[in-house]
C-alpha cells in the first residue's frame, strides 16, 4: 500500500493492496487527513485489492468528515474498490457522485 498526498489540491492518493495488514497505517493516514481543511478528496484509482477493514476505514472517514461539516469526495475509484464494496452491499456512489467509468475499468474524476 502506498499513501501519497498530491499537491496542489491535497488529494490523498491510495494505491496498491489495502487490507487488514495495513489497517493501522491507513487509519493513521486517514485520521491525519481528516484534520485538514476542506476539500477532502480521495483518489482510490490505484487500489488493486481491498478488504472490509479498508472499507470500514473509508466509512469512518466519511462519518468523521460529516460530523465536522466537511465535504468528503472520492474522486476516483478502482474496480477493486467497486467490487469489494458491492460484495458487502455498500454503495460508495453516495460520496463518489462524480466518479465515472473509464476504459481502464477504474472510476475516476480527479
């Protein structure tokens, strides 16, 4: 898993496999990111594997942002994220309204 903050828009790009083994690192990165001033935007287009632990952390970030009256946007979704969330009945469309299918199978709008 790689976590990179892209300048100048402060987009948090997460790529690679995200699973329970990296949950502590991901949790810390998302918690720090949630403290930033809006806008908060995630780029998940490079995620090539995802488990429910990672999905729970993204849902937690969303709740934290909502509680702080901050907008959270997922500007890009990989096929792995879409499939993992669908497998557990979670729709990320609610906070990724701008994401769209590209020819590479990823959903992106960043």
